[in-house]
C-alpha cells in the first residue's frame, strides 16, 4: 500500500512530542508508517464529507487523509498552522479548516464530522474522559472514530529509547495501560486489531480501533 508522505522539507516540528522526523529515520519509520497504513485500511474506500484529524502535529498525515474526504479539518494545541497551510496548498488541497485548540474542548458544532482520526494522540491528552466526550459530541450519529494507540510493551519501549531521552512513563504516564478500556467503555467497537496481529492480543505494541458513538 502506497500513501502520500510529504517531503521532510515541507514539515516543521510543532511541539515537544511532535516526532515527525521519525517518519524518515530507519528503522522507526516502519513503525510510523504502520500506524498510517492501519488507519487507511480502516477507512477503506469510504469518502467522508467532513473528516477531522485531532492532534495533527506537523500535518504529515493530512495530504493522505484529504484523499478520503471532501473537507479536511485539523486541530492541535500548537500555533504552527501557517506551515501546515503551505503544506496543503503544495498538494493543491483547498477545502481545509485548521484550528489551534485541544480535542478536550473545541468550538466545533455538535455532530460536525462524519469521521474523526487520531494517531497516537490519546496517550498525551491530560483529561481523556473530556477528550472522548468531546469526540462523541462532534461526531454525527453513526459517525466513526478511527484511532491507533501505543500499548505498554518492552519491545516498543526499547525502540523508542533509541530516539528520545525520555522514559515512556515520562511521556505517557500510565495511560497506555487503560486507554483501551476507556475507549471500549465509551464507544461501540466496530473493529479492533493489533500490531503484531498473531501475538498482539497478548503482547500488543499498538492497538487500533474503528469506533462508533
């Protein structure tokens, strides 16, 4: 599966936990790419009217996501959307809406989106219950929430330790131990899968979901 991955020169680091450059470093780029490909597989051939990427970071995933919707929306807590706007215009993407705001509290109207996408976001959100309630509020009835989250896993932690000076607990706290439980308690699970598929049920590296409110 081929996906649109912007040239590194079109991106900029937008915050402390924006590791967009990992998408271009061997071997961690394969884990990064796995997350994006997993979301695209879940989207399938559907084309949504309004799709929001929550926690868009550098916007690295937006050009690909824009192929799966009519209107692409993105939000994050940083204020570097001028660079992301140039990125979208580079790809001739015109139907976009970019906002500096946290997914815990947004100004989007109720039931604004057919789909919300979050890649490795919830482990960084301080109030996960507020974030989930907000996603449910802005999703249309029957709308889908697509997300992929890292789990507490020694293999993943060993790889991450090669690229960051922080220990996983410093970045994620203990959220990786319970984020799946919160998601499954608040949404209807349409599909769920693991990295790696065969052993991931018992030793998950990443867990991905399509969820409905």
